[in-house]
């Protein structure tokens, strides 16, 4: 296992690049698509899915490529990561996410400091975030147990799909959610709407963890 400092660096770097991809591709897509919101979302989706595969394959061998506090929480609750390291991972992810947003702003010559005005709230949005987070954690738990090499592709495929089938466009990540409150661009979310998204994400992740652990215990018992 790599040292904690190396793992935290990998988590911060990966989350930073993920946010640079999400925010940067959103800015580029909005500039090039005009008023065609669906086309902008499609471009944003493709960039995010492709970026996820590359980042997980690149940094996964070092830190596990969580880039997401609910993934780290899931690992802690499964006994794969201790609480100290799990909390440290989450801090690194948040710091990296904010840095990634600022990097995207710098690349497009926008003010580094922004607060989003993009409203994302309501029961439908919260349910969507719970569903997206549930699916993400379920995919990770199953693939890492039975076909670990497929995990980067399965995660990216699910997030790509969830961009379109969820009302929230699938943030499914508290660090990403908080960081996206700091960009008043296509990918943004109002700071006031962040707590609702985060609570839904944690609830969805815990539900997935409970169900998937029960499903796999049932299989083991039969064997």
C-alpha cells in the first residue's frame, strides 16, 4: 500500500482534474452550442465519462481513485479503510475539487472566485441524487468484488447514463457538489442547494451499501 501522503495527493489530483473536466467542458459546451442546452449537456456528459475512465485507470492503483466522499465512506463502513484515512480522503477531495474549479476558470479566463446562481432544489432533484448515488455505490461494490478490472468502465458508464436519466444530472458526489457551487457556469449549483444534495447523496449511498451487502451475504450463505 502507498503512503497516506501519496494516496491523498492522488485523491486531490484526481478530484481536481475531474472538476476541471466537468466545469471546463460545461463552459466550452455552452459557448459552442448556443441555445441548444441538450447539445451542451451531451458534450458535458461525454467529456465527464471519458475523463472518469482515464482518471480511475491512472490513479486507481495508488489511492483507489475514490474522488468522492461517499465512496470513501462506503470503504470505511466495509472495513476497507480506517476512519482517519477516510476523513483525510474526503478533505483532500474537497480541496482538490475547489482547485479544479479554479483551474477551469483560469483556462477560460474567467474570474476565479464565483458563486453559482443555478437553482437545483426540490423533491425530484433530491430523489434523483439519492438514486444516482445509490447506483454509483452499487456498481462499485459489485464490480470491485467480482470484476475489478471493469470498475472504471462501469462507473463511467453509469455516470454517463445518469447524466440523462436523473433530474439532477447526477452529481452523486458531495465534494463535486460543493466545488460546483463555486462556478457560475453550466455546471454550477447554488450554495443554498448544496446541503439538500449532500444529504440525498449520503442516504442513497447508505441504502446501496446495506442492500448490496445483504445481497452478497445471501449468495455466500447459499454457497
